[in-house]
């Protein structure tokens, strides 16, 4: 065994992102609201609406790749494609978002598609908006039909009462929830150049989200709505959202299962008064950092609130040959059931972390491409093992160095003190691969008996 005298603890990495506050701040250009309409047997809020006040907003989206993609996912993709001509439905124009909670409207066949389209027609009639400029979210039990009579009555009641207030945004966030135990909200503000060369203007980016189970990289049973008053074209907005999602929500795992309804929507109202934002410009980078900061914080909130969880697990990796390798290792660590169980037991078992790191595989081609790797290179690297050399690997758990391959491997450390340090709301695991400048992080939670109990009785 080697002592830790020659080893410095691996400190947490700075994110380089703007600070985020966990409070409801509604950007200008929107009215919102949320109410209970009886979809949920509990009687809790289950309908949310977001509507623009200054005409169509630029919209961008990331959707689940699940083969059983739900009716609201497919309709939203079709509507975005109809308003932009971009066939994959990744961006376009939108004037409203409707979210129902309690029924996923997934695996419901043609009848489910007809139900979702009818909801669009009901919302269009109530608001006077174009059917193709409406985006849809649903979450809840798979294989159940939406109660159209309750949705129709809820739209008629909620649409006239939408408000441009922070409280209304919080009400919408509450209405997104299913098994979430807390409401998830994040906001930040950045400055962008003003229109016509004028002084810089403050731009707000705020997000709400739900999702605490069936969560794994390439999204999960999660919904997120990010709103900003920035003015930006849809294609540029999509170019900012997708890499942000690749570094945040695609690095989030609660239980290893992905779902049918995963959707992140970003709407930009354009009323802040900023100048044009060109792809690759400094202004685009600043807005992208704000979107990523909000996305990251929402993802961390989702991991911390994982079903049955008591501890948020953050794994930060440095020293990868590139960022894709580092993200792969981080993702493998937080996704490991053995690591999750050890975290719950406050067991500083570094062997489970090393084993998970050694099994890491690079993300699929779509995620790699979104994160900035050229299409041909992404296709070659997708699913390949992350490069790792045990003789260079270092691991620290809750600030305690526990393994250093260059120093002979296992290190002497105070196990009792490490266990005590692990007994906290967040457990930081740091891994250094010692091979290059690549960095990455991922978010997960511990695995508990409460998770098994909740999911063994979910539909009954």
C-alpha cells in the first residue's frame, strides 16, 4: 500500500458557466400557467401552458431516440419541421407549448396520435394560434390514453388566465411533475450586444424540468422547457442546445432506463433587444453558455431527486485523450449499479469505480456529432471503448485520494473519515486518466430500497 503523502487530492473542476439561481424568473415575451385538471388520480397539478406574447418564437428541441417515441414527440417533430422545412424536426417556430402529466400517451397506436392531434386543435381554437406552431409534452404511465374531456375543459379554463409572472412559471413547473418530490427551476442572466450597435442588453434564460426515474444517457423520462427573451434564429438556437444537452442531459443517469417521451424545448421570444446572433460568434457562445448552465443545473436537480435517492453523485473526469473519452468514463461511473449501491452504503470502494471506468464506451454517433465531432469521425468512434491506462489512473472519493496507478495502485487512506465525508447530499468522485486534456462530468444518484419499492408498484 502506498501513502497519500505524494498525492494531492483531485479538486472539483470549474465549469466555466455563468452562475445559476434556483428560482422562477419568467423571461419577457411569454405568459404561462399550470393547473390541476384531473388526469392524475392524486389531484395534483397536471396541465401546463406556455404561450408567446410577441408572435412566433424561435424554437429548438432534443427528443428521445426511443423506437416507441410517444405521440407528443412525433407531433412536435412534425410541427417544427412544418415551420422550418428542416425534416428532422429539430428546430422551427412555435407560439405555445402544452404539457399534460399523468399519461404518457406512448404506445397507444393510431388512437393516441389522434388524441394528441385533437389536443392541438383544442389549443389552437382556444388561443387562435396555428396548429403547426404548437408543441406538445406528455409524461406519465405508458400505454394509457389521455382523457380528452378533461384536457379540453382544462385548456378552456387555463388559457385565458395565463400570466407573465414568476409565480405562473413556478405553477407550470409544478404541473410538469410526476413522481418528482421537488419542483425543478433554474435561471441565469447574461449580457449580449444590443441591436444596431447599441449598449449591451441583459438576456434572461430560465428553465423548468421534471424527471426522477427512467433516466439514462440519451435522455430519459424527463421533460424540460427553457425560455429566453433573446433574439436568435431557430437553426442557430438548435446549434446551441444540442451540444449543451450532450454535456448535461446526455450525461445524466438515475436507473439505466431511457423512455418514450423525453423532450427538451427551448423557445426564444426575441424581445430582449439584442443584436443579431450569428453561429460561431461571441454572442452565440455567451447565449450557449447560459443555456448550458441552466441545463446543467436542471440535470443536477433531476439526479439529486432520483426516485428513492439520498445522494447526488457527481463524477468529474480529467486527463482523457479527448472530451468524448472523459465523458464516457464519467457516464460509466454514475451509471454503475455497484457504484450507486456503494454510494448509498457510504462505502469508499474505489474498485467499483475503477471497474466501471474500465468498461466505459464512447457515446453513440448522434451525441458525438452534437458535441462537436465531425460526422465521419463520430461514426467510427461511436460505441468504442474509452482509452484508459490503469498505470496512469487516479481516483479520489469525497476528496480522499484512494488510487494512483503511477504510485503503485491502491493508496492508504482513512476509511472511516472517507465514509463520513460520503454521508452528504452530494458525493464527488474525481477520476484522472493521465492521458491528455479531455474533461467531462456526469450526474447520478445512489440506488436505494425506496427506488425498488416505488417502481415495483408504479401502476398499481
